[in-house]
C-alpha cells in the first residue's frame, strides 16, 4: 500500500496543473470501486456517510467520522480528501486540534467550511472564518507532511451570500493560507470563470451534482478539480429506492434486472 506521505505528495502534485475529478465514496466498497475505475484521488462525503449510517448530514459525531476517514484512507492507494465539515468546532484552537486528529487518520487533505450550523446565523463572520482557516493552516504546517488544506465558502449554497460576497470571502480564505478554494453553488460558466480568476493562482474546486458543465468545459475555464459531494450516494440510493418501491407497491421485481451483476462488482473489488 502507498504510504500517507506518498499519497500527500501525489495529491499536492495533482493540484499544480490540469484538471481532475475527485469523486466522493461513502464507504470502503464504493472507494475501492472508484479506484478500479481509474480515478486519481477520492474525497469523502459527510452526507453520503451519514445516510449510510441512518443519520442526516451534520449529525455524525467526530469520533465516528474519524474512524470512517481512517477506513477510507486505508482502503485504497489513492489520496483521500476529507469533507471535514466545519472542523467539528467553532473556536480556531479547537478546529486546529481536530485537524490534527484528521491528519492522524491518514487523509491527504481536508476541507474546512465557514458554515456554523447555527440556524440564526448560519455563516461565521468573516474575521472568525479567516482565523479558523489560519488555525487549520498552522496545524497542517506543524504536522509537516504536506497535506492539502481546502477552504469552503458556503454562502451561495445556502442563499446567504451573492457571488461577489462569496468571491470576496474566498480571497480572504486564500490569503489565510488555504491551498485550494471551494464555493459550492457556482452554476454558470461565467460564475465559475469569475471564481477561478478571483483565487488565481490557487486552484479552485467546483461541485457538480446534476447536468451542467462537462469536465472538458470546466477544464477550459481553468478549474483544477471537480467533486460531486453526496450526488453519487444519492444516485445509488435512487436505484435502491426505485427497486424497493416497485416491490412494495406493485409486487414486481423488474427493476432488479437493471442491477449491476455480481461478476461486475467482483471484478471491481478484486485487488
């Protein structure tokens, strides 16, 4: 197996040029299948993992998430980026402590959101958001392995900021030490191009969760990496629910005939 330090070095190299897709498995099986399909890196999904354990997104305790990240990191030879939500803390010093725990789990990178999960004030104030990324940066640097720090600005996704405000925050987070910037909710080519330009020369991650821009189109816009969040997990659940509902409502099993074969899954999981 590739060592954590080798994975981190490879992960940093991926961010230096070109464009790559970093899909989001939710368990060891999906991680190993994505490796077999030829992807170069993986990212966890907090929502996908939560659903697989019967919980909602943001309900998974830190200890459970760390165990999940360790299992995913060890499951393949690919670098793993952790969807580390808001660092499981508000205070910068607590974020730093939790970042150290995530690095100990073997991840090659991790993302820190600026979303507080406080229904009355869902985003951290800019000054606090910046200090939280600075604390995460210090923790990564102290660990010394070269893990990639991603800063996420969630304002567009949750309707709390417009594009200009979001880009201003991305710039501040880049200045605070983030290696890669990420603003879920960018939808149009013009918005993506504006975000790429705002954070340049640092790389931008774009989230794709439905029909829209292609990998080639995003690459032409200057996007460095593309993730899908919980969309692959939702696609898997859609197939499961469609087949289960047919059985429950109609007493028919037709949709089971559309399932992947055991031989196909065996081939993807074989070392």
